[in-house]
């Protein structure tokens, strides 16, 4: 008898990449995979490009914590999406739903509950997102990246890490150095700002190039549209808008990482045993989840943290050199921490819940 799973989640790349890590494993285990998302969200293009996946678009509204006139109409869109999702559940007849959160997940999870389809949710951040809070009553189990989140969600929750794509571990230092054009004589400082870059960190890092290139070669993933032409050709500095297939090799050659504090990036660099200095997005630019993520990692000795309001050329240089000095103890703490890669446990739970 065949096995069928519905995946859902969208809104940011962080809601999509864990699915992309699970999909090859699910396909290898014989699952027929359907994905329910938005018509034009970030998840649509990413998932539609994967062979063997049937993509379904449903209506949804954004879950806002601030006043907007759209808050008056979006509940009707969520309700319409729930009816669409319920209809799809009756048509697809899945054995289980795996939800990664985001506003599109709410009507899908509710539609699954109406058809008594078991739901497994995953929460990446330290505090539960609004979507997963709304989904909790309809889920059989919620798995989390951070232990603090599991504690907040109660008896349904379990800390497992996050699904990480297998090719993350396939990179080599030699290929990474060749891609970047570095000799490897100096340690490599990798700065990653997220899928859209990090303007403030980009700016300060570039101001500090003369200080940092005394010790490091710098690989700067600056985000689409954020290249600085005037810096091209500077010895020891390479800027790239974004990376895709070459990412595992570039990560493999990195000796020190400067990054924002999105959960997926943190788990990837933890799994790769990289010393990290984190500059989380400030609370005014987000719901503050990156600050909490970073502080949790720092409390456990897994990284150092520099808050954006304290960041300038002097402090970023000081903190990067201090992180480099502490690299051995940071790596020791990472090796003693629970695994960052939750792929194996999540696949096991999917099987367990599917059979109940």
C-alpha cells in the first residue's frame, strides 16, 4: 500500500528549506508527496521546481501582529483556504501532514484536522510563531529546534533540531578555495546575511576590511543587489550576491562565520562545527526571534553575539578577533550540544504518526 504525505509552510525561505531537506528522504522511502502553499509565495517556485511533487495553491491571509486594514479581510481568506484545504484532504487522502509553519500552514492544518489526518508541526525559532500557536490544538506533535520552545509548547513538543539538506555536508575546502580564488594561507572569514543580505552588517564589515584582511581572507555573501563595485579587486576580499550549489564548498572552507541569527543558518553552521559571531536582526526589524535565538546559543557557549545597536567598525573587529581566539572552546561546546540536524528524528516521527 502506498504512502502519501502533504507538506505545507511558506512565507520565508526558512519555512521552505527544511522541506527541501526532507523531500529526497521521503521520496526514497516511497512517499507520494503533495505540497500545499500559496500561489505566488517563495515556496511556490522552489517546490514546483522539484520533480515528483504535486503543488496545490490555496488562499490565505497574513497573520499580522500590527494594525492593518487587511486584518479585516484576511480572516475570510484564511477561512476560504481552510475550505480549500479540507477539500484537498478529502481528495488526496494523505496519511500525514508535515507543517513548517508560516501563515499558509494554518488553513492546511485545520483542513487536515477536519479529516482526522495526523499533523506534525515544526517550529524553528526559540519562541513559537503565531501560526504554530494557532495550529497547536490541531497537531498530534510539535517538534522544535530550541529546547526553550519545546518547554513553552508543553507536552506535545519535543526538541529535535531542524532538517538539514544532505548536500550541506558534501563540500570540500579545496573546491571552496578555488571558487573564492583564495590560496588558503590565511583563515577564511565567511559573512552570510541571509537570503536578502544584511545591509547594516554589510556596511560595517566593508568599513573593517583593512583591519580584518591583516589576518583573514573574507568571503562576503552580501545579498542580491548589494554588490559594491568600488571594492572589486581588493586583495583578500571576495563579494558574492548569493550562493546556491557552491554553498557546501564555501561553507567547508570557512574557518570563522559572521552571520545573522536565523534558525536554519544557525543549525547549519552548528552542524558544520563553525565558530560563529552572530549579529541578530534588531527587534524593531522583526518580532525579536533572532535575538532570542542568538542569546540561547550564547548561553550554551555555542557562539558569541554582537547586538546591532553596539556594532561599529571597532566593535565588529574586536568581536571577530575574540571569537577567533575562542574558536577551540566554541567547537568543544558544539560537539557536546544536542545534534543540530533533526532529519532522522523527524522522519521517524512521520512514520510513527502515520501508522497511528
